C-alpha cells in the first residue's frame, strides 16, 4: 500500500475547533500538505493569526467564525466555503468540550453544552459536508476526532457526561459507515481516538481544579502534531482502503 497525500493537494478541508490544540495542529499539517483549509472556531482571530504564520506554505488557511453548537453558524460557514472556495472534500470534526463535574450532583447546563458540541455539532457539520460531497460526486473523507474514552470508561472522577458523548461519536461513525454502504456512497468515515493530548481540554485548561491539572501533567501525553500526522496517515490511504477506527495513545498511558 502506497501512502500519498497527492490527491488532496488543492482540495478543501474543513477543520472544526481550529483555534488551538489538536485543531490548530491539524490545520497547520494540512496546509503544509498543500490543502485549502477552512478553520471553524468561535475564536476565529486565533485562526487568523495562525493563517498569517503559514503564509508562503504550499496550501492556505482561512478562518471562519462559527460555534459548532449553533446550527445556523455551521450552515452559514459551509455556505461560505462553497461560495468562496469550492466544494468540501475533507471534514475533520475536531471541536469538543469537557466540563469537570459529577453525574450524581452535576450541572445540567454543562451536560447540555457538552452534548451540543461533541455530538449534535458533529452531526450538523457532517450533514453539511456530506451534502457538498454528494451533490458534487466527491469521494471525500470525514474524520471524527473521538477519544479512548469513546471505547472504555476511564477511572477518572469528574469526567461525567464526556465519556458518554464520545461513546456516541463511536456509534455515529459506524452508523454513518453503514449508511454510506446502503446508499452506495464512496465517502470514507474514520473515527480517530487519541489518548491524552496537550490541549485546552487537558493540561492547558484554566477551568480544571488544581488536583485535576496536576494529575494530567503527571502522566504520559501526546502532542497535537502526533494527531495531525495520524490524520495524514488516514488520508494517505488509497481510495479503496478505509480505516474505520484508529486509536493513538502515548507509551505508558494509564487509562
């Protein structure tokens, strides 16, 4: 099997949650590979700053302000892409949130916010990308940034509804694969499940307790570039090869 990103050069990739961490790392990697990348984020100014740093690279990064928990924002963002850059070939559903509280006495608003981003936002962005791909006969690729927590329940008190939201992502990826098979679509779907990664949801979070932050900093952890390179591997497979699930964890991970 020959791995190559050549067929994606000049094509449009949408990355949600592109303002920092994994999303920013993926965006930079894809630009280096020659893709036209659209970074969706609430803090679009951070994506704009990254775009300036990437000036002169093989590809190009565009910033679009959007909150993936807001359906109208997502629909408008994909319309902007179609009107200004062309059809979507790749979608990386990276946006995600985690709120530290407990199921037994937690805050329902935090639970809803988690589900709105991690589950419903992912579904809405996927729907809009599939519309573009299907209408234009594009054999595209959708990648859900899942988690090892989408396959097992880590002994991680305070993770509350986050694990359930990631188990939903696992189910949604497989459901989508079966739908594509039923419809005769050649669009690929991959669930990519990292272990702990340096991001604003882990060691860089300003919302976690001191105890939680200290614990996260004491265990093996991946860098955003590790995930970006895994994305490159998944996208480099030949058109007849599909990776349903890819799990990436740091050596020595305890969860």
